[in-house]
């Protein structure tokens, strides 16, 4: 397959994905976020009950804010911890215990918070 054909095929696929994503119902997204909320207890000890993040003395961020996080960034971060591409023993242990669906649900939940 030549490169122009590959690019055309990818453009069509990405257009369809974008269309189907915009057609996802608000009820579905809320359900995913609600499911993520039940898993968020795993994160709350370090990142706060509402994902607000925690700081240590002197104002230095010790655990980053998760509330309002962009889902793609959140998902990518957990995958890099799970795949041991980012070095943090605690985050790796947590991420290893999460399914792909758990990670997506958590991303939806934290994105829904302000």
C-alpha cells in the first residue's frame, strides 16, 4: 500500500472515530465517571478525596492534582506507570492492579471534577 493510500485510509478512520466519539451519550459518560468514582478510593490517600492533590510544607507539590485532568494525559500516565516507563514504585503497583476499563473510568471521573 502506498503512503498516499495509507494517509487517506487513516484520515477516513480518524474521521469516523471522531464522529462516533461525539455521538456518545451524556448518560454513558456519566456512568463511566460514576464507575471511576468507586475506584478513586485507591487514589484518594495520596491525591486527596476529590483529586485536589496534596502539597507538603513549603508549598512543594507532593502529589499532583487529578481533578480536571485531561483524560488522554491521565490514561497515558497510568499506562506508562503500568509498563514501567515511568519510575514510581507506588504508582506502578497501583497501575498494575487496574484494568484498561478501570483506567478509562478513572480518567472520566477525574475529568468530571473541577
